[in-house]
């Protein structure tokens, strides 16, 4: 039997997605723990896959094809969810625009696009959902980031800066909202099997990873459930890295 503190029965989880194909796996992990699920994304294919999985698990599911870059639109979306379901207990930001280019070749438009996606979308969603969590004095916010939030990589200055911003956003907001009983954490993910869709990952990368394999999407779900549940009631302001040991390198 799973310890009761890990149960998400009676909880409503909103997952917002941009740029990743992890909706089905992460949503099903939360649903398996008992949560009802709301999904907001403009990726209709991923929405459909995730919705079918959640329905088959017998949980409630609400899907919203949506562009998350406008704060006013996000605010309207959140209000509509509250009107329909009464609350949002858990917010999961799954935002990842990958970008690699030498610094001097990056245009201002490209820099702004990376920041607008990887930093502004989590800001928009967290602010809009956070208003309701502050009223209830309860909530869990988890943002998916990258190991490159704390490790540098050549030709990835824009991406690394945006992901590092997520870590600092998490730390600062956790302090700001701690007295209101809102926990704010992040999950930093290493190189995943998604990166190797075309078999382009070099063997040298695998040898660099102490556990000698890429991260599977299923590796993220258990940690997500922990951070979304009462089992992590004394945890806030943290970024947990799922890297196969990479972050232990000097």
C-alpha cells in the first residue's frame, strides 16, 4: 500500500506544456496517485494522447488547447478552471524551448523568444494560479527545468540563462509564499531519451553520465508525485536534479 501522504485523491492538478512531449507520462503519474487533471497546451496531438490515458484511468480530465504567452489569456483560463472545478491544488509548468547557438550569432529576437518561453510562461502561469492559491493559503507549484540551469554548456548561453532563471525564480518565490503554505519547487532534468529520437546522441555523452544511460520520462513521475503530495510538506525552494549522476561531477 502506498503511504497516505503520497495520495493525491481529491486534488486538482493543472499541467501547462510548451515545447515538450511529456504530458502523457507526467499527467498519468499524477492521475495514478489520485489527482484529477487539467491540461493546457497548444500541442493538440499531445493533449489528445494524455487525455485518452487519463480517461482510461478513470480520472476527471479537462483539456484546453491554449497559447500560454499572454498573461491576460492565462488569467482568463485559470478563472474558467476555478469556476468549473472550484480550485487548483497543483501547478506543473512543463516548459522547454531548446536553443543552441554561439552568443555573437544570437539575434535579439531569438534571445527574447527563449526568455519569453522558458521564463515568461512559468511566470504567467504561476502568477495567475498563485492568486487563487494565496486566497486558499495552500498549493504546490513545480516547474520542470534542466540540469543546464546550474551547468554551463558552450553555445547554449540563452538556454542556460533561461533555465538558471527558473531556479532563482523558484527559490525566491518559495521564500515569498512560504507563510501562505504554498510550496514552490523545481525538477532539473538531464539528457533524456527524447534527445536521441534520431540516434544522434554520441557515445561520449553516455560515458559522461555515471549511470550510463539517458533519462527516461518515467524517471520524472515519482519525484513529481512526491513534490505534489503531502509527503513533501516540509520541502520548498528546492531544485531536484534527475541527471543520472551528472550533477555530481566536479
